C-alpha cells in the first residue's frame, strides 16, 4: 500500500523486509550481499523519492511512459558492465558459487529498479526475467525458500 501511494515510508519497510527475508530463508552470510541489497532496494518496487520522481504532490514530474529508445542501450550497457565488474569481484573475493549469474541478477535488478523509479513500463519485463533467473539460481543452490519467494514475485 505504501508503494502504491508513493510514500517514503515504503523504504524502511523494504529494508526490514530484506532482513526478514534473510532470516526466514536462512541464507548464509557469504551469499547475502547481492540479495540483501537487491531486496532492500527493489522489494517495494516503489517510485518514491528517486531519480527525479518524488513522492507526494511534487510527483507530477514523472509520469508512466515507455522506456525511451535512447535509454534502452545505455541501460543494457550499464547492466552488462556491472555484471562483468561485480562478477569479477565476487569471483576473486568471495566464495560465491555462481559469481556471474549473481552479478547479473544484481546488476539487472538495479537497472529494473531505475526503470521502475522512472515509471517506464518495460521495467516489468526486466523484473520477470531477473526473478525467473533468480528462481533458477536458487534452485541450483538448493535454496528452496528463496526460490519460492522469487517464484511468488513472478
């Protein structure tokens, strides 16, 4: 309800949701970085207060629209660059079982969140792809509660 109303209170609840998500799913500390950040920034799918779209009466500056074609390439490049860089980091500095798929779901979740805050309709297509990928990643790692949560997001 807070996200629908574009309330800034959506964010503290999203962060609490991320913590609860980790407790309920019993995720190990070494694998919590990307999902925790992703859940805290995207679970609300809120449009409040970011990227030029503000909550309350001033939100008129950001209307629901299609993704501008000029932005599509930029967002794809940003997601790919983040995937490569973060994947290399995870591979070198963590014990992540799937560093590049984890990096890709994180990177493209950030892209989808950017699109969501801009109220670009195609954000939902990207969320579907990211959530489906994350279901597969969780299943491959036998993280069945997390897979179920992402399946519900789908």
